[in-house]
C-alpha cells in the first residue's frame, strides 16, 4: 500500500461500531504523513452521510489523525477564530480506498474563546448499550477524553495557533501549485 505524499488527495470514511459506513469526505489534501500521524486540509469538500444526504464543508479545516490516540481533530478556520471538532474514535487506518476510523459518537467541541463542550453523551450511551461496546473500549475512550482535554488546556499540537498557521499556509502553497 502506497503512503500518500504531500499534496495527494485522500478520502476519509468514518464507520460505526457495527461496521456500517457513517460519513465520507471526498477530498482531503495530505499535508504530512509520518509513521504515526496524518495531517490534511479540506476546504469546501463534499461530505456524504450514510443516508445519502450530501453537503459541502463551509470553511478550510486542518485535519489531524494519529495511530495511537483514540480521537481525531478537525480545526475549522473561521473569521471569528479557530473552532475545533474532536471525534472520539479509533486510531485511523489507511488503505487503498481511504483514511478510515470507527466513530464512537462522543465529541468535544472547542470554541474560539476556549470554551469546551462534551457532546453526544446520550448517543454514545445508547450505542454503547445497543452494540455492547466492550468495557475496555469504554475505558480507552474515557481515558482519551482526558488526554484530549489536556491537549486543549495546554495548547498542544493542533490546539496551538502556530500549528494551525503553519499547516494552513502549507495548504495554501500546495493548493496554488496544483
């Protein structure tokens, strides 16, 4: 399997615990791949929901995936500042088709003023019962919420403005080359 290189486009597919396809993003530009992480950017990207609904993302977003953490981070670059949407999910896998992960419903939203909200707790609990998430998965997800909040509180990685500026500027350079 060929690892995508800087400037390549990849699709992103999120699944649910039962294996059903949840959502697909058609084109995300790869900004960096390493042994453990993938950083990308999408802007006005076509998103297809499991029920067939389609929509376009509204603003540029830096996307961060890691192979050791049970979350991924979407940093949406808006006029009023950067907003973050963080999915509690399995570490990503990459195959010939797409970047893939299992979405576990829990989300952390971070507003430009730093306010944090844990979202979809009810949905997580309903799916945890329905699909009988293993106790180990539940523990891992809750531990990763704590890691994620620590990153947010300390401005680590994607939660640093310097990080966003670096990768968004790289996206703009690559986008103009294409």
